C-alpha cells in the first residue's frame, strides 16, 4: 500500500503543490504557471489536479495533505502586528481558518491534514532533498509565522531547529526594504538588486549597518525606526531616506551611481552577515555540510561566497527556495512522521517535475493556428542541428522541451536561449524579448563535463544557485557580469538529455559548449507552462524562433501583426487587476 | 510596539486561539478597539462616488483635452486604447460647437451592442431629429458595461462640452452597485435577521431597499449637477426581453431552503415541468404558485405561472409574473446574471424624475404599446436587453419626440427622418453575434435557431462567418490563437460585438457551443449549404476519445459546472442539481473506459448511477468518502459523434441541510463575501476525477 502525500504552500505568495508517493517526488508545480497570475498566492487547485493526473492518482488515493505553515501561530503574529488597534474589519480580512477550509472545500480533501511551521518546511525542503546524511541548516526569508531566520541540524532522526530570529527582525525584510527603496517591487525585485550590485561600490556599508545590529549567537535585530512594514503601507520610513541622504527612487527614475552603490553595499552587508551567522551555525553543529532554504537562499552571489569563504565543505540549496518549495518540505516532513522513514536519501537531481505535452497534441495545436512551422517529429537530430544552426546565426530561441521546471529558475525546459558570444545579445534580450531593465545579467548553461574549462567552478551547479568567475578562453560578453562573474547552470545528459544534446550540437558547430539561458517569459508574467503560453509569448515578443518540442516556428516566415493585435485585446479582457501588490509585503 | 514583549505576544496567542477555535465573536470582541467594533466598513453610498471636480477637468471618458489645428478639443487618450472598443469610435470632439449639443450617456444598450460601430442609438437619434432640430448634434458618450459610478462621473465630466440636453439611457447595470458596497456589522445583523425569518424574500427586500437608496442618492447628486449647469435631462428607462429571455438552468436551480423545503421544491419543480410538457395548465398553476411560495427568489415559479397565464390568454397577468421572474436577480443568487432593469430601478427613476422634473422615456410602456399582447420579445430584442434595429428605432423615436420640444422645436419627428439602418452584412452579423451570446447564457434552442435563421436570411456574409465560427468553436486551442478567429478579424467581421471580444471565452473556460453550432449549421442547411460533415470531422479530430484520454470536467464537456453558480473554479465538480450532464465525442467502433471518483456528503442514502445515451453503465451506493469506479462502456452503447452522459445523484437533500441553520454572525468584507459564505445551493454530489479513455 503506497503512502501518497500532497504538499501545499499557499495563501501568501508563490502557491505550489507537490506529490510525494512512497517518498518519491512525482510531481510539483506552482499555481501561477496554470493561473497565469504572477506569484499567485491562491490555494493551488490547478497545480494539485496536475500532480494527481501526473501520478495517475485520484484524491481518494491521498493519505495526507501537508501544509507549509502553522495557521494558529501565523494568526497570532498577524494579530500582534495590529495590536492594540485590532479591528473587526481586520479580523474579517484575515480569513481565519482559511487553510483548512480551502483544503476541504476547494481541494475536496477529507483526510488528514498536517501542519508544519514555515521555516520547518523550508528546512525540510532543503535537508530531505540534499542527499546529506547530516547537515547544518540555515533558513532565511521575509517572515513565516514568527521566525524569519532559523538555525538547525538534520540527521537520520529528523530536523531540529534550535534557534530562531523573530519578526519583525528579518534579514529578508531588510533586503526587501532596500529593494523597495531602490524602486523595485518587493518579493520580485530582490534579484534585480543582486544583479545591480556589481555595478556599484560598497560606500554605504556603515549606514546600512545602522539598520541592523548583530546580536549574540544567531540573533540580530533591526532598528525599526527605519522601517514601516508593520503598518502595511510601505517597507521603509523617512528616517531611512534621511540616513542614506536621498529620497527613494521611483520605479521610472533613472538609475544613478548612488543607487548602484546602495545595491552593492546591501549585498556586502548580506554576505557579511551570512558568513558570520554561518560560522556560528558551524560552531554549534560541527557539521561539514550546510543546507540552505528560504527566499534569501536564492541570492546566488551570497551562496557562492558562503561556499568559497565559509566553514562548510559542501552546500545544498533547495532550488525552489522561495515559498513554493515549502510544499516539498511539508510533504517530506509528513512522510517521515507517517512512515518513520526519510522521504529520500538521494540528492535531488533535477527539477523537471511539471507538466509535459505530447507531440500529437502540440501538432494539433499548431494546425489550429495560422502559423507556418517545421515538423521534426521523430527526427531529433535534425531538430537539434537546425536549432543549433539558428543559435549560431544569432537567433534568439524560445525553447519548450519536456517537463516544466519547479521553482523560479528556467533550466532548459522553458527557456529562452541565445549565443553567449554575441555582445549585443544581453541588451537585445533585455529590451525586446524580456522587456526588462538593461543592467540585468543573463546566466550561462554549460555542458557539465566542460564547465571547468570555462568557469571557476569545482563542482556541479545544476540549479543555477551560485555564482563563480568566468575563466573561459572564449569571449562570453552576453553572460559575463560586470565583475566577471556568472551564474552557471551545469547541464547533464542524465537529467535533460535533449538540452544537453543541443549544447553538444552548438559546441560542435561553434566550439562553444555554452548557451545564454533565461526564463521563458516577459516581465510581470509567469514562466510559460503549456504550448499555448509559449506561442503567445513568442508572438508578443521579439523571439526569433520557437522550438516547441518537435516543431520549429520561425518569426521570419510568419506574418504576426493580426495575432499581436488579437492577443493584446484578449489580454486586456482577461488580465485586469490580477496579481499581488508590489510595494510592500502583505503580512496579513 | 516594535518589541515583542511577552505580554503582547501572549495576548496575540490567546486571541488567535479563541478566534481559530471558532469561538463566537462575543468572546474576543471585547479586545477590539471600541471605535471600530461597530463596523469600519463603507456604509454611505455617497462614498462610492467620490470623484472630485479637479479629477474630472480635461477628461471625458476616454477623451482628454487637447488642441488640434489651434482649436480646443477632446481626443481619444492613447493611454486608454484598451478601452476604446467599449465607446463610440469618434476620435475627436470639439470643445465647443455652435449647434445645440445633445449628449447621450448610457451602457451597452445605448451603444447599440451587436451593431456598433455601424449603427447605434446615437445615429438613430441624430436621424430622427433631422427635421425637428436640424442644428442639433448628438454626441455619443455611451459605453458598454458602464456602471452607476462611471455614469455619474461621465455626467459631471460631459458638462465640459456645454450640452443643451443630456439623454441618459441606462439602468441595466445598476444592480452591480450592490456588489460595491461593503457592509458593516449593523447591516450584517439586519441581513441575518432577514435570513432567520427562514425566507429569502426578506433578504431580497433588504437588498431592494439598498438599491433604491443607492439610486435615490445618485439621482439627487445628478439633479444638483443638472441644476448647477441648467441642463435638462431625459432618462430613457430600459426594457427587458420579457417574452423570449428565459431564466437559465443555473438561475432556476433550487436553493438550500429551511427544514425539508428544498426537497419539496425539487419534487414540486419536477411535477411542474411534467405538467408543462403535457400542456396541463390547470394542474401546473397550483404547482407554480407553490414554487413561488417555497422560494420567492427563484424565477422558476414565476415563469411557469406566466406560461399558465399566457395559455389562459391573460397576457397582462403573464407580464406581471415575467417581471417578477426578472426581478429575482436582485438577490444575486447566481454569479454574473444577465444585466437588466428591475422594477425597483424603474420606480426609483420615475420617483426621482417626478421630484426633480426630469423628462422620462419609459421604454417598458413604449414597447408594451407596440407589442400585440403587451409583452415585448424577439422583434425588439437580440438578447436580455440589447435591442434589434427595430427596437433601437422605436426607442429613439420616442426619445426624439420627448427631446424636440424640450429644446424648443416647433415641428415633430417625421416619417422622412426614419431612414437610418444598418447595412445587411452588419445586420446579419448582429444576429449571429446575438445567437452566440444567447448560447453562452443557456437560452433555448428555438431562439438560437431564430437568430441564426435571421442572419442567414439577411446576408450571404453569414455563411462565411458560420463556417469560421464552427471551426473556432470546435478547436481545443483558445480562440484568440485560432486561425479561424484570425480570419474573422482580418475579414473585418469582428468590428461589432466589442471588436469581436464578445466571441472570446475566459482562460480555460472555452466551450464547444455545440448546440449553437448545430443551429448555425441547420440554418445554413435550409439555404442549401451543408457543413455538418465538416463539423463532425473536426469535432472528432479535436475531441474524440480516440485521440487520447478525455477529462470530462474540462469546460468543453461539462455542461453545468459550479463556476456558473459561484464564480469559483474548484478542483472538483460540485453538483447543485440531482443530475449532472456531460458530453463525450466518441464512436461505436470499440468500448471506452471511464474513471470516476465521486462522493455524496451529508449522510447519503441511495445510489449514484451513470447513464450513457440512456443506458446505465454504473451503479454504486452513495458514500461520504471519495470512491473510484472504472466502468467500461460497451461499443454498442456508444454512438458516432456527441454522446450524452448523465450522472444521477440521490435526489434527496438531507433534512437540516439548510442555509438558515448556519447563518453567519461574523463580519464580512462585503455582501458578496457573505453571499459566498452562505452556500446557497444544496450539493447532491461531487466529482474529483472523471476521465474517459479508449
């Protein structure tokens, strides 16, 4: 008799669902990919149906739903944040009991529900998928229930979180507050600040260290005179603007050296604190391995530095370190509790846990459109040769291949690809394809066995979660950041054979086993999920060619003006007022 | 406040414990701030309409102040290009004009929905005024989907055009104002008391009073603005398609009533439908009366009673019942009901008109006089409220007749002024678009066929459109990406119907519209053009179970999903009726395998049966827990083409499954939220998985 567990994270941001069957992760997906609402927080109805379908199970086969937060603890923190002005309307807005109510009513699950704290879910999402027998665990994010940072240890018996930093003191919210000060969206722009940092100089470290006081052990406190997120209107106060000597940047305002220096200083402070607290964690646990999770663990620059300069020998970062990954942790924790056994002893090898689409259905889809396309069904070699040839000619490729990735990164299943040797690629893709800020860097995907020839990276990096220096004899301007760093994905034929084969073809053609790889979406939209999403993204951006599994569609062979106009009208009909607020965390 | 003291944290924990354990608010309300404990919600309707004069300066809807060739004017704002399709396609309006300016404000009925931009009430009004007011100009500021709040903003902002008169042709969308109001504890208590009377009628009257107050406040402010600018107003009160617009299956679904009354309603409704089918009006009448008595906010009883009255040649009484059926939507049982002007709306306009001396064109009276039995129908309406060209002409003739003397005309409207009309192609397309909208609202086949036949009869353009429409409807691909939709756009057949966007479905909610497509095909066949083979082939290619596993819970195959009742898309199907209907594209060459996971909550008794084309293929005892069955459907039961699947649930609602037993006491952010929480409909069964494979 199998033990089937659904893991869920929801009702805050980045809702997701996973299905763990006898400890094996069969499927996982974020709700945003199906609903097409960026960071969709709602109960993952479509994602759960997908997981069941993928596993060939029905709701009747599910033994337990594991939820990634403790609703009562969270409610207490929400109430505390309003005291003493707690109002009837505020209580009404909290949706008390919503997780259970929605699991019962919206998901239709009538069995056992287990709750795990937010940071326990993060910790479990990392440790139980790390392949480590034992490890130190560090989780950092904005906030869950009360905890914002936790220190723990995992071994055969399970996970113990032995120390916590409590809200409102939060390294994640510090980073988000400065992100907001710099004119970027909260829970969305942190990655941009990290990308901006290498353009600046850490001139404001002293000022930023006035915002945070490092306490004993794992503790730290924020000086709340500078922050306003407790009031729920904005992240920071006027005191911060006075401290930094300049008003906050508006979203449409020009980026100056000052803003870059602030970003660099913030990144410096984050890395400094992470190194210090990791040293404490190492001292407490004596472990040589460390597992990271929580939104802060998506800061791959800090991760890289921690591994290089910190006390730990090996590091595992949960590739879905944002709240979506909490679903994995909750499910794995429930598995241990129900069976007495750890879900998996193997290291998570890939994140291709989402839906895939068969060639016949994609063919029917294309036949229903006016698009002209080339059909390579049953002829992978020609498909890859044709794709590599287009890349070598400087074409920007939309690459839709196999099962969708779980987590925030595109890793060769739903990717935009280009030749990294071309100087113009970064600006072109930022402006015309991704429609985003020009300073943002792109990441390289490299054949795993050739990675060390081009990057100072002594180990695999399949999830694009750390940065390293570029040492390639090739000139790679499109993926090399201003500080000569790159955020590398090593590609393995065992986990994504077609993507690895494409890199081989490109290498054979050009002598370069590397491709620029960025997520297949435009600014403000989730990564594409199904063939229709990919076609729409292709039509409305400046992508030259769409590789839709076994089919190639070339922009140059299609007249797309009418479709662009139609899709614009359709989007206006369907996407009004979607999404979550960007200027502040919605703590309630 | 920023330090987590043990005291505040333990207080927070204590409150959280009380709240989450379901304690009544009384136990934790004492902790609340006294000033807010009575409800910090919007309760003043005036607060809904807080547009300041400064905010309106230089803006009139999508038009903004500009200067063109040295002349001040208003031009369409390119930043609002997404909204242009909802308005007149006039690009430039001079700021001033020597002619008398008549501004027409209103909603889609005033836009001439289905005909716009080729023909609309403003064009007709302009034409009708040719003789009486040759120097008058009608400025069309009507907008599809305009709600009460926007109407007031438009009324204020259109004063910048210095109108000689303003015609307001609106009232269909005003019930939506109720959704915008958030209710405080006092209102919730009032609503609760109404529900505790075990009668939805009391709650309905509460909402009617609310709507009346909102309209009265609106009228008062409109009157003040009109007085300030010395501008006369003519209100054109819309009429509803009383004869031909039927309440849908979702609208006649039984509510959860007190005690055992839901079961009585279901039994009575079943008996009534039988009597109606048999034409036994004598037996039907008391059953219809009983349905009205059982549930006054369900339109079914009123409509059946109207049928009895019509059969008995009592059209005046029939009309009253049809009006009552129309008015039930104020309780808003169904998400997104079709817009309409209610009795309470009409009376509120008439009352205000008398008080503030507005002129009124009362279309209910106009169309009543023009209809042989006093009940207007398809001659004047394309759907629930949008008018045919005949209807538009009649409405604008009456408006012109009222307007002319108001602006000093000495001659009236003449026959020579009655020449405006849409050309045949656009008129034909209007009928086909109307057929599409009627189908989306689940209207009967005969009215769909009527609109299709009209379209086909008027212009050959209909055949081309039908061919493309049949193609896009049967594709799994979402409509905007379909080659056939692109062709409709490129061939300029999508200029009407809000630039063709009316043909689109919501994301993941595309339907096959098979009844409509069949009506279109049949209408064409009558003209000697047969598309049926082509349609069958495409359906098989796109939807046949032979192409791969079919999920019957997809919007294509699920003919009555919970979304239409609640607006929520659950992971699973909720049956609000004792039978659930699905369609399956298959053939009779081989058996197919069904996989179904279902449950029946609340102490079920009886059995669940699955029928395919009238043959039972599964029978199982109802259980509270999910159960999975995998019956095989023999090839002999299947037919080529669309197959009918019916799931029959135990038809009895458990005693005590009543909305009134769980009347909420806690505060809600809005009446909409309260309505959702009530769970107005019984649940006969739920399906989590329902697939068919070859």
